[in-house]
C-alpha cells in the first residue's frame, strides 16, 4: 500500500510540474507607460478655475530702507478690524515707496487686502530723532466702521544716532494728519527698553504697550522687569492722552537678585 501511495504522489508531482509554462517577465516600465498614456486630465472650462488655488496675487503695500524693521516677535506690525473689513500694516519707511528709514509708514486696507492706502509719520522736525522698530495698531471706537473716525496708534524706540535715546508713542488720523507724538527719554541706567510689545488699542479707548527693560550696557546688562505704558482716547482732541510715565513691573525673583537678562 505504501509503495502504491508513493507512486501516486510522484506521479501527481510530475503532473503538476509539467503544468507550469515558462513566461517572459514584463518590464515594470511597460505597465507604467501604459497607465500614463491612459491618464488624460479633462479640460476645465469653468470660470471658477481660471486661477489655481495654489496661485497667489502679490500686492505691494509698503517698503523700507532696510530689512531691520522687526526687533522682537512681540511687535504688532499687522492688525485687523473685522467689522470694517480692515487690515493694517506698519513699518519703518524708506525704499521704493519713499520717505526715509527714520519715518514710519502705515498702510491700511478696507476691502480685505485687495488694495491699500498708505501714508508716513515723521519725527519732530529739527529734533534729530529717528523712529525705529514700530508697533502699529488701529483705534476704532465701539460700533464704528468709518475710517474717518479711526486713529492709527504707534509706539517704539527712537535714537539720535548716539544711541537709544528713548521711547515714542503717538496717534494720527488715517490720512496722515492730526499727528500727536510723545517722546520720553530713557532713564540713565537703561540699555534697551523698547516700548513696542503687544500694542493694543481697545474699542473703549484704552491703549496699552509693554517693554522688557534691560539696564547696563551692551557689554554687561541685567533684566529689570517690564514696563507698561497706558493711554486713553481723548474725544475732544481726537488723540491719545498718554500717562506721564510707564508702570514698572518688577518680579519677586528680581528683587531677590536671582534673575538676569538670560
């Protein structure tokens, strides 16, 4: 019986082997080429596809005398007023749009960025002061959507070429008129105290901007906490009235001598 089974098994295996046929291997490229030939994109005639969604349309809204317009990430250079379809951008002026790097250029759009209007703000004539690293925002009274009732609000450090002289903060109409800028000199111990962090102008008229104060020199300095400058909208003059001096915020660790600029 065993011999018969082995004979049947051998016969079956021989029969199975003989059923195989030798096939030529098809190159992979042949199949890929066939697929490429059959993948034909349909023509799109709809006007909604006239421009690819990946395309962008560039609109020049401002220029600067150099690339050094942003000192810290907390500067507010772009802001929005959704109720007025408004976008605002502020920076050091100069370049192809004109003015100098000592001025500010403020651009705003009231059609969601399709077009922009811009103007410049300059330091006091003859002062020798030069604007640097501005933050710019818009004061828009609650319920208002008319740009004639809005103010551009700005702040930052200024220099007199000899070093960091102090801080400026001000406001103006959106046609560049009614300019009202306050210049405050730094205290003698200050190395850097740029009041341009998180500038915000609230609908109720309150304005706030902060700094991170460093005392000393470029060779050796310490972190002395933060300062916050406050302002309030004056409806009679249509300007921002600024506090006489910033509020100093000194952390407890600093009082114990356990923090520094690092």
